C-alpha cells in the first residue's frame, strides 16, 4: 500500500512539473509532507555531546555518530573514520574534538 501511494505521488509530481502553471495539488503535497515530518519529529529526540582527546583522534561513545570535528594547531583538515572517530589530518596535533549525536525514540 505504501509503495502504491509513493508511486501515485511521484506521478502527480511529474505531471505538475510538466505544466508551466502552478499545480493545484502543490498545496496538498506540501501539507502532506509537513504533517508526515511533524509526526516523525514528535516521536524522536536528538541528543548531542562534545568529546575531546589529546592527539589526532577523538572517538564518539557507543550509539553516537560524529557530526563534526575540530582540530588544534589551526588545522582545518579532518575526516571521520569508521563512522565513529574524528581524525585530524595535520601532523603533531595537540587536541581533537568531536561533536557526537544520536537520534532516539521518545
């Protein structure tokens, strides 16, 4: 059933995109998207923490994922390794920090 609804919405969207005039279903599509997003967001919570470590690696705790990294010594080059660790790429790093977040059901 969900697949049929998704296909129907995709066909409607393609039809509306092909017409130069505003599609009368634009308002309906927008309202539907907003209500679904609102329902999902009411059931989840975002929790974030900061983690710092000496050296070039900062690991997020279990259940958390790194969303951003910061490096000492004015180093702006970093990457996320194994979906869990912030890695500063410059040599001789004095510190590395990670912003770690998780999404959980309320």
